[in-house]
C-alpha cells in the first residue's frame, strides 16, 4: 500500500526492494572501501555505486506511476544482476549479503517489466 490513498499499490514490493538494495549497496560500498584489497575491488565499487543510483531513481518513478517506470525497472534489474555478480565474486560477508539483496531486487524489478 502506498503512503497516500491515491498511490499505486502494485509497485510497493518493488519500491521496498529498491530501497533495501540502495541501502545494501551504500553499506557494502563503504565496507569495500575499508578492505585492505580495495584496489582489487574497483569494478565492484563502481558497480555498487551504479546500482545504488539506479535504485534511488527507480523509487520516485514508480511512486509517481511514471510511464517510464517499466523501462527504468528493466535497467534496474540488469544493473542489480551485474552488481550481484560483482559482489558475489568477493568472499567477505558484506559482499555476499549485498549480492543476495541485489538478486532479490532484480527479481522484483523484472516482475514490473512483465
């Protein structure tokens, strides 16, 4: 259910998944910057940043029921999958947890695309 009674409700699960993914990516990115092998994580960090940004953009598009939200959700799903792949290559817990959350977000975004 949306915040207002006029909000579209079919997007709630995807909006929540995007917000969770945004937060996970930001937290993971911060943790990656603290790791001793930070240079080996450059591609992962860049992808985390991109994933956080696309999730952050998808939420308002869905909230206002934009005609472009379906297209944006498709891009978001692809980027979330890529981020899951990058994070999945790292052995630490924060990256593994983030990969799982990214996959869940990608799945919800794909449901929006249909």
